[in-house]
């Protein structure tokens, strides 16, 4: 029996364990064996059972947590019967105390980790396999959530509808109107009784409540929309190992016991411990405030904090705490998303609203003063033509009623004058655009990006994955100077093939898994890693499992965007020899080599001629749009490497005297829509600059294929540069040449940042795409940062304003299109609303001064304010982007919000409405032969219908055909229809409420006909007003306005024909 027990305890494969891990295994087994024996002895004594009962305990399924033999089962049995954990036997996880796990990570306590039995003890206790992860059955995952919690944070409850109703009541003008309504209601009931006296005050109350309800409902809806988008943006995917398969899961689905993969740029989604990995450095500044990166390893600091970011290296971690059991969760639960984030455009609109409000307040004060003077001097009449104020003969009730009515009219002018609909229009436009942009593969993280993108003048884009498909495939392989194509492994000498296996299989961040079907293996990692691994497995016969068993990794230098290469040192277990392998950009790795292998295994030194030949091979592949990756190797004598007690090297990997193993060429085809998208952007006046880490030959080939450089284009000086060259320019040289650059090759993130800074200093509005952690500074510096949703790291996404979900440049062009649409829609609403503001102010002011009364009552003005602010904003804010938007130059930083054309349209419509309505006010009764109430109803009806027809004019600020594309905007048609129906109801069925009378068919037809004249007035174009940003072309004997997209530069010559140039002068028109 003893021999059987011994075989069960020690028949555990430790082939893949490091020395340190073997020591942990030995100590772990020694300590717990004694506990197992003692625990089982006590169990046998207490239950007075026989030896048969021992066997039943040893094979109990609920105690089997790891497939490492019965030793783990015995340890589990011991732990499960220990006094410390007896109180939570029902959990199924050995009574692990979540609080102890949380405190251990929080305090970085190695003593507590040892008390748990080290990493092995935690794996056993959490029923997790270090290699295969947890079982992903629904029952297992649900049980872990029940015991340890879910990876979500408690958030304050969202704001309800009542909150926004109460917010609306805080508006000063609303409170004043309600006070006026209350006074009017009280005096009216006292004078005319309840049955007749409530109409005027009650009508104002009802109108105010309607405005509040619509405003609150709209704000409530937008709050829900932003919350929904916030949840989508926070739903990050991360790689996890479950049931032996590497798969992407949402961070919200992570449970305690999960094994997660971390790479540079990832945000750590839960608290845990380091399992294995290399060169892992973590930025814990979000938790500790310390800016220095913290090194994480298995010996000195294996603890990982949720919310920290991986600054360098890669690793696997074991999750110990999630959600509210982490310090990050507690902090995040107290943070709410500020849905009141104000964009630059909203700030400009606030200033505009404030200015208009001051004008409205001044007009209202004048109206109030004039009307009070006219009333108390007996110069006002009631609806029957009688003098309203006759000194002491007028009752106190009548005086108060009239004063309240005058005061309410003045306050209503303020309400109508203040364009409260502008913030609502911006909110509606942004929310609608954000929702539609999600469908177009763009997720907006910051509201300001929507409008700023419309002003972009330069887009600096990456190449890989953005302009190309990011679907790599090895199509060329050079072994020395021999082109072997996709190669047959039998053509290579065995010793060279073994080195290639090491260079590909050991120096990689990718992985190989057996597929479910069992046919072809599955690959994970970056597209480049997957392509090389796939090629090595299928063409070189790489056996990854065998390679791992026969080698031990000593040190890893992860890929660096500055050096553009990665390296690894390893020890062969068969002969204990140490080898260094490098992989990276071909010309850079070649520069580290002094020899190369031939296919027959012979070593050939590299002289100047040989090096030139190899460089020509790289240039030839790059010229065919291939990404060139080289592999190099060096065997290191044991005495040259200094090691620490853990067997790790203490010096950097050798970077010289290497032997070139081979060069692979990876094909990454251009995206089908990239060329067209670039043409659209350039026609829209937006310059496209490609910034890539590839060499200059690959960069030029891809730029030509995508249309950044035209076909057969002869590159001029300064249009294609390398990062180092740009970096070494003086500041003056960079500022002079940056506008001419179209392609920057072999660039680093610092070069990208430098270019963005130079472009911004020149006055450009710059958009930048990025996917790496090192791109974060450039993304933050740019006016609009665009990160990649597929290949982008979490650090890059957090630094960006918009996430391109499909990594496609065509989506970048779509974002530009939507950005211009947002700006254009807001301009439409500004023109529409200011027309109403100007007309209403002038009409009521002139009428009050001259006649002592206003033709538009408080309720009527509130109704106009409602349809203008809410329905008008909804109708114009949801216009879809058109091709016409991409035929204009960018608006730029200093473009006036209200352009000359908008002023022309606004004033033309306002003057027409003022002329018509004042004519009716003073001559309407005699011209139309109607009484005072009919005249006022006609004025109200025409005024509303003028706004309805003017909504069509506002759809197109510059074009003659205001009906173009109308059939596509069903919401606009629906809102216009609803407005007309509500207006009919107001006039014909709510006469007491709106203070109107019924109109006959002829009068209705006359109202519509007069209002419809706003269409031909909108067509009148008395003078051509050039836009800000257009250009005046001066040629000999003539001049003309030209579209700047017809030329590339402002200079002294213009391309007139294919072989003709004419001298000219081009002047940019600024503000006119």
C-alpha cells in the first residue's frame, strides 16, 4: 500500500517546470503530505472506519481539482477538512476566503501567498488548471459568480424622468411664467368665476407644463442613449483560457479562477497573480499614483492590480478577485459618466445663446416699459375697442389682471428670444450621429470628436490593418540568397531547419492549438505572428509541443516599436547550449548579422558585396508590397552569460555578430475600399499622410496602390521620408517640409507625435489613427484621435476620441462625413431658429410700442417656442450626410459659425415675415374685412406656417432644390405633418386655450399661400457671397472663384491641361 501511495503522490510530470517551480512543488508536497496523513488519521479515528473508507475519500469526485495525479486530490482533501475552511464547505472551492485573497493582492503579501500554498495552492483551491483554465460549463461559471462575485461595478442608479422634470423647473423664466400664470388664474377666477376665469392662466400653465414635459422627455432619452453607448465602449474583450482553448471573452464575464493572457497595452481587468510570462512591466499609476513602471515576476512581485496597464512584456495571470472585491471596483463604483460633457461647439453656442438672450431681455424690458406706460396713460383698448384704464373707475382686479398680462407678455418674449433649442439641437445631432456611426463601425468616446472631425484638414493614418486587410500570408522565403518560394522543408539542412524552428516557435507571442475537428491546427496572436506560425507548421514541419519540451526560455525582449525587433535567449535541454534568436524588420536584423546560412547548412560570411545583394533582395520584396521579416541566431558560450539564482540572464541579448537564418515576405493586400476613401477625402480638401513602420520601399508600394501616391507617380523631394530623417530636421526645416510629406516610412511613435505637433502649429486640424500603446501620445495630441478596435490596445483606445471598430480607413472617411454632417445640421437649426427669434422680437416690439399690445399671446408664443425648439431640432438634427458635404473644403478652426449665406437666408425670411405680419397687425382688419380676433388668429396661423415652410429652406443652406433627398428623411416628413395637425387642432379645437377663433377654408388657404411664399424667397439669390475658405483665381485678363480641390497647392502656376501651365495668383478669401 505504501508503494502504491508513493507512486500516486510522485507520479507527476514535471518536465515543463522551471527549477524554481520544481522547488515549489517539492516543498508543497512535503508540507501537505504530513497534513494529509494527520487529517486522514483524525478522520478515521473520529468515524471509527476501516481502511476501505480511506479509498472512498481519496477518489471522491468533489475533491478532484487538477489533473496532476492523486497528490492534488490528497492535498484538496486535507484542505477541505481543515478547521480554517470548515465553515464554507458548501461553496465547492475549498472554503477560499475572498477577503483574504483581496487583502493578499492589495498588500502584495508574499507571506499570505505562501500560506495558501503558493501559486499551486491557489490553482488547486480554485479548481483551475494552469494550462487549460477553468471549465466553461454554465454551471461552473455561475457557481464562481455566486461564490466570488461578478466582474461588474455597482453604479449609482441612472437619473429618472422625474429628475429632468425637476431640472426643467429650475429655469428662471419658467418660474416667472408660472408665477404670472398663477396670478392670472387667481384674478381671472375672482373676476369671471371658475367656469370662465381659468382660461388664460390655465392656458399658460398648460403650455408651460407641455414645454417642461417635452424638454424633460428629450433629455431623459438622450441620457439613456449616452448610458447605452458608455456600456458598449466599456465592454472590452480579453483573451482567456477555458477548457484548453484560447478565446476572447468580455471583461464582464471574467470569473475568479480564470487564466488570462496579457500583452503590452492591455488594461488588467481583475486582481490576480502572475503565472508565467516575460519582461512584464505594469503601470500602476491609476492605483498608486506612482509613475514608475513596476516589474512583475513569479518570485519577487507576482501581484497584479485591476485597472493597471501592461507597459511592456506579456504574461498569463490567475484571477483572484473581481468587481467590487477589487480596489479598482470600489473606486469605479463612485465615478459616474458625465453626460453633460460640453463640446467646443456647445460652448460657442452657449455664448451665442447668452448674447441673443441679452438682446431679448433688453427688448422685453422695453416692451414692458412701453406697454405699462401706454396702459396707465389710457392709450390701450380691450378687444371691444373700449379704453382699458380709466383712472379710479378701473377696479383693482382689472388693473392687476392687465399688469400680469403685460408682464407675462414681456417674459414670454424673453422665452422666445432665448434660443434654448440650440443645446437641444446639438445634443440630438450628436446622439443621433453617434448611434448611426456605431452602425458605420465607429464608436464615439468623446462628444467633441463628432463635430471636430468635420473640421479636419489632415488625416495621418497607419498602414497595416487600416489601409491593408491585415491578413498576412508568407509568399516568399529567402534562405541566404536563394529564393525558395513557400519552400519544402526537405530542401533545408536539418541543423538549419532546427534553428528556424527555434527562431519561429520560441521567439513568438503567438500560440498553436489543436482544433476541435482535429484536422488543421488553430493559431492565435497578431496577424504577423499567426502568418509565420502557420507557414512554419505547414511548410517547415514545426512541432510546437516538442520544441517547448526540448527548450527553456531564459530571457525575452519583447517587440519594440523603436528597435522594430524582438529577441529571446533559450537553453536546449539536450546539450544545455544557449542560443539567442532575433526576429524583426529585415534590414535592421541584417545590420546585426555578420554571416548567413545557405540551404545546405554551410556558413557564409557577409562582405560588402554580399550585404548589398541581401539588401537588394529585401528592397525587391518590399517593392512588391511585401512586409519583410528576418530571422537571426547566435550560439552563446555558457561562460559569457551571467545568471542570477533563478537561472535568468542579467544582461541584454547579443545584438551583433549574428547569423542570418532567412527572410520571409508577407503579403498584406490593400483593403478594397481604401483607394476610393482616400480619393473622397482628398476631394474634400483633406490631406492624407501615411505613417508606417515598414521600410520606404514597402511604404511607397502600398501608398501607390492605395492612391496616396498616384500610379506611376515620380516621387518628388520631401514627399516620402523616413522617420529618422524627419526626426533629424531642425524645427524650421520640419515646419517648412511637413505639409509636403505624404509618406513617412520606418517611423516611430515619437515621429508621429512630432508630425502632429508641427501640423497643429501650422493651423491644421489633425486627425490621427493609432493602435499601439506607444501611439497614445500622438492620439492625445491630435485634435481627433482614432484608435483601432480590433488591433488597438486598451491604452490606445483610452487615449482616442473615436474607436474604428473594423480598423478600416473607409470608416475613417465615414467619420469625416458624419463630422461634417453634425456641423452642417447645427448650422441649419441655427438659421431656422434665429429666423423665428428675429421675426418674433421685431413684431412684438413694434406692435407693443405702436399699439400698446402684442399680436402673439403668451400661449401662442410658447407654442411656437415648443415646435421651434423641440420639433424643429428633431427634424433638422436628423438629416443624413450627403455627397455634397464631401465636395467642400474643411471649415477650419476660425470659420464663423453663422456664415454670410446663413445671414442672407435668415434676414430675407425674417424681413418677409415681419413685413407680412405687421401689415396684418395694422391694416389687416380693413384689408381683409375681419374683426380683431380673426385678425390675430390669422397672424398666429401665418407665423406658424411660415416656420413650417422655412424648415424646408433650412434643409439646404446653399442649394436651390430644398426637396432633394427629402424622401429619405421620413422623420422630417413626419414631424412636419405632426406640426401641421397640431396647429389645426390649436386653431380649430383649442380656441379658448390658444385664444383663437375658427377660420374658414378661404382663410386657411390664404394662410398657407402667404406662408408658402417663403420658398421662392429662399430661391432668390441677389448677390453671390463667396464662402470663407474659398479661393479667388487671378489669371491674365480675367478672374474667377474656383474649387480648391482642383489644385494641390497655392502657388504661382496652375495645371490647365495635361501639358499646359499658366501663371496665376491664388488668393484665399478670409472673412467677408
